[in-house]
């Protein structure tokens, strides 16, 4: 009995020690950094993460940011993603953070994301490795865009998808229903797979990659619990399958010898600066970087234009004017796209109102003093772009979709 009692006592002591460690790790940063911006830490471990991530309309800040900005100002401290955090809704500080990448701040995505993206992903690697991969990525993308067939391939895919809508319906009487966001995702994925891997939408391997990629994307924003059957576990497994498929395509290309396609993958394979694992991660990063953001932007543009007959008419008039000067089956050139000035205003305004990328994850590499604030070394820093985009002091009628505002900004420059 005594032995059993001692075990229970020891278990209680260990439990209390763990709880004390948890509480101290949560509140000690507050005591050690009294000059950090005002704010609150919320609950131990989770902090205020759930409130921060609560869904809200894209053209609003959401209740968390509105409440904290009104109470503490546009720069405040919190406890997010299991770590002390400085949240910046200030345009100047956001610019300062991004301009001092790798000097004062560096990328710092939550650890569970590393398990999905892999250790060689550009979003995960740091320092010189990140700079090397980023520079190489820019060179690869630039060389791909210079291909004569680049714009023509994209236009063909767009025409193919739009052509497939004829006759589509979902048992809603005579009205055809198109799930446009899904069609935009299909378009974005088809373009990326074509440009990166040289695969057409009709090839079986394309459908296989898409199925795994959808599981990957779903788990990327899920609760990071690796238990069989959870979205997170499925995402890790999906990444392994995509990696295996891409490795197979790479080997096939190498064995093909002279029958190269001249696409992104061929340029990637010709590089001696990357390991095979980095090349696979490059492909996955390309899919990730272009798929969700591009499809969401296209969907946002269509949504906002659907709310504004005047802007839709201006875009149609601009496109028809450019198309009227081309032969019937002639593809648009890069010069034609550069003439779409009002279309670019619409895209800029959709990005501002849609806030597709709300914030990014950074970490302070050393104590950083900015104006009256101290950003402690090792703390997470979140520059919130949506707070700048929706700031009425910077953008009049900030919650309204008004592409014409970009005409005025261009005149001021």
C-alpha cells in the first residue's frame, strides 16, 4: 500500500511540476519583457490562438483584431501558436519587418507545418539555404515565362475549362449551376501542372496528383494531430505519395534523354545546385504557391465584379477592344496583357479587399527596438496585411470594392 501511495504522490508532484512549467513558460515572458507592447496572453499554451483564427468576412478585420486594436493600439502582444507574439497592424512596422528579412527577422512557420511541407521546402529552410532556393526559384520562373508557348498554354486551358461548362447542371430546373471556385481551382492546378511537370489535364497521373494534393491542402490548415485518419496525418501521407510520383516523373525524364519538353522540370533537372529531395520540394512548393492563392484571386475577382455592373462593363470593354485587333485564332501576347490597365486595377482591388494572404509568420532574431516598442528576441512576429488594406486612414471607404482608387494612386506616383 505504501508503494502505491508513493507512486500516486510522485505522479501528483510530476503533474504539478508540469503545470507550473506550463504556467511559467506562458507568463514569464510578460515579466521579463515589460517594455514589449501592451496586450494580453490569454490561456496557457493555446493563448488566444482560437480567437485569432476565428473565421470572418475577408473585407473585415474580425472581432479579435478589432477588439485588440481598440484596447492596445495597432501593435500589441499576444500568445499565438503556442508562443509569445507581437502582432503588427501598422503599415510602417510591417514594412520594416519585411525589409529586414534575415537581418532582424526570419520565417518562422509553426513546427507542425514542417512535417507536411518537408525539411527542404522553401517555406521551412532558413538563412543562406533559403536565399539560395529563393534566387533559384526566381530564375526558374523567369525562364519558364519566357517560353513562346507559355501564354498560349494558359489560354488553351482557360478556353477548355470554360467550354466544358456548356450543358452543365445540378438538377435546379433550367438554370445551369457552375461551382466557380472549384472551376478556378481546376484551372490553377491545370496551369501549374502543365508548366511545372509538362502534364496535360487529361493524363491519369494528373488526376492522381490532384487527389493527393487536395488531401495535402486540407491537412495543411488542420489541427496538427498525427493520428491515422486525421486530416493532418492524411496530409503527411499525401505529401509522401506526391513526392514518390514526382520522383518517378523525374526518373522518367532522365531516362528519356533527348526527348525533353523544355518546361520548368527540365530546367530544374539541369541544375546542379539542388539535391533530388530539394527538386521534389521545389515542385511541391510550386503547386502550393500557385494553386490556392491564384484560384482564390480569380474567384474574388469574379465575385466582386458580380457585385459591380459598372466595373464589369469597363473590364469587358477593355478586353473586347484588345481582342478586336487580333486575328480570330491568335493568342494574346504579353504586350496585350500589359494594355489591360483597368483589369490590373480590378486585380489590385480584389487583392486588397479579398485579403487572400492575411498575415505571415516571422521571428525576431535579436531584441529589436522600433519607436517606443521592444520586440524581444525569439518572439514570433505577425505582420497583418489585411489590417493595412482595410485601414480607412490609408484607403477611403476601405470596405468598398473600388478599382478606380488605383487610377488615383498611379497619378500620385
